[in-house]
């Protein structure tokens, strides 16, 4: 539903399943947000509070969610493509089979979330918070950056950062077992334990 590059307004409550919305500005919001089988392309939202929402089988393309609040939300089989997720609050979320691609998620927060089978490609997570996160069935980002990302109190057994870049990450030493990294990243992590490499 679109008219070229012309943005039109639509009520959030009027969103219907199995539709694609392009260049739409959505106003107002539901008491309980639950959206399924919808594609949003270059859309905007008047509200930035999506706490306790549910998004199933949705695609967001070219959406600016910077500093939006998705606290305690559920997202299944949902894709973020070319999105701005700077400072977005995903804390307390339940994610399953989601994808983030070609997006910026610097300073975002995933604290106390459960991330199952999350796919990340060509995206930035610099200074992003992943504290007390339950990573399940693999967290294997590709060609992404995690400079100064914070993984405190998160078990990193199923995390594979070997195909991504970071100049430092923050972690709890006793929870690092099973983390997959490459030989160059090993030098960075060893320095946290006072190891001198020559």
C-alpha cells in the first residue's frame, strides 16, 4: 500500500495481516500491540513506545527505530533490514529465528533477553548491551562489529564472533567458556587476563 514516494497517514489499529505498507506514517497505537505477517518499508511511527508488543513473521525495511522502546516484547521470525536501531531498548525480549541485516544497533540494549537462533549480517553493535542474555541455538554474526559491546553475566557458550570485528568486548571471565573467536581476537581477550603477548 503506497503512492510512490508520497507519505500517507494511517491509523496503527488499521494494520492488517499479509499486507505490505510502504511510505506510510502510522499514528496512534493499540492497547495491546500484536502484529503478524506484515512488511513495513520506509514507514514511520508517531509513537516510540512498543513495550510488551508482539511481532510475528514481520519485516522492517529502512525503518528508523532509534531510541524506541521494545522492552519485554516478543519477536518471532522477524527481520530488520537497513534499519536504524541506535539506542533501541530490546531489554527483556524473547527472540526466535530473527534476522538483523545491514543495520546499525550501536548503543542498543538487549539486557535480560532470550535470543534463540538470531542471525546478524553486516551490522554494527558497538557499545551495545547484552548483559544477562540467554543465547540459545547459536549467536553467529557475520561481518559485523562489536567494539566495546557489553556481555557481562552472559554465558557465551553458543556465541561465535570469529567472523565479526571488535577491538575490545566486556565479559565475565567465568562465562567465556565456549566463545568462538579467531586468532587475532584471541590477543585482544588475553590482554584482559594480564597476559603479555610478544
